[in-house]
């Protein structure tokens, strides 16, 4: 059994229209791009998983969830500190038939995923992917990252603008 430690919210402010994923794997400054959230940065505890429900404005998209780890100390005098990104999971997302309710938080043109196909990474030891209901979702182990980041790209074969609802969980 697991307990939600946050309510569901949108991963991105606006649905992604990116053609490809970011290629930055090592950066000098703290990642702050839309879709980036703090997991365990400087705290004594951290969420263990994230519950993800992708949705699409269109037929489909690709979704990547990355973890960021800090190497060094982010102080003014430490010019050696870098952030390293590792891909936790990457999915091909296929839109289903369940959409939002007009002007609500999930809009009429946004359809929840009916299928999530794992194409890279792993959901982790306690993670899972559920594709057998009306709405597909995944629980993904955060692997002790300090920040995590959602990214979505349009799929040329099934174009759509991606986003997700997510909640961090405090247990398995």
C-alpha cells in the first residue's frame, strides 16, 4: 500500500510541442525548466515514487522522466559543481477516449493515455505500469534523485502535444 503525499497536478504549464528531447546530460546550473520538480534536494526525506497519468492533445506523444543529481556543493565559491541527468523512464503514449471537462483542469481536447509502452529505462523495483483499465498510468521509483523532470515530444506517426498529471508518493 502507498500513500499520496501530494494531490495530482499538471507536470507542465502548457502542453509540450517539442520535436525532440533535450540533449543536456550535464549542466553547470540547477535545472529549473518547466516540468522540473524538487524531490530530495537538501532535505532529510524524499518522495520514493511518482504516480504519472499522461494525457495528450492529439493521438500520441513520447514522455521522458529524468532524475537530476548534484555533484559538488552549490555554493558561490564552488565552480566545480555540476548537475547530472539520468533517464528514469521513457514511454510512447497512446491517447485514449477519456478527456477532460471543458474549462476544468483537464480540458475537453486532452485525452488520458490508454496505453504506455516502455521504450527506455525502468519503473524500478517497486514501480508498475497499468495498461488494462480505461486510463493508463505508471508508478515510477525516483531512485533517490534530487530533482525530477518531465519532457514530452510529438510523435511523427501519431502527432499530439503531451503533458501529464502527477503526484509524488511517500511509500510503496
